[in-house]
């Protein structure tokens, strides 16, 4: 797992996305405004996210609908996959974060009696 033995180092969803290499990086030039994936981060985690996205595009209806909608808006396939990778990273972080906060509470327990 990309978070390793110390998931408490992940402060936010954005930090997890950067760790997986799915955070957006500005790649604009001239009048063109666009973003690309961060080439840094854990390449194995990024490859796993890529496989998840491709299987969702193949089998999941909502992802296929998203693909069609974004293609109609003029986005490229690479841009759509970048957005879907970030979405999957967000979903995974939601599963990691509760375990992170439960295992390592930030505030000491208070005595309510």
C-alpha cells in the first residue's frame, strides 16, 4: 500500500493524491489551459489506479457515462483518465482516513465524569 506503515503522515486527500502521482500539475501554454498528472509519486500506486480506472471504463456504467459526457465537452481521453484517477484516489483516501484517525487520535481522551 502506498501509505505504508504510517498512514498518519497523510494530512489530506491532496497529499495522498500527490503520493500516488495523481495530483494535477499545470501544463498550460499560451491560450491553452490544461493540467497533466504529476509524474512523481509511487508508480505502483499510480499503476493500480490506472488499472482500476480502465476496468471501470470497461464495466461500470457511471464511468462510461462520465466518459461520454466529457468527450462531448471536448476533453481528451488522457484528461478524462486523469480526472477518474483523481476520483478513485479520493475514494481510497476516504477508506484510509477513518482508520488513520481511529488508530492515532489527535486529541487526548477527555474524562466526562
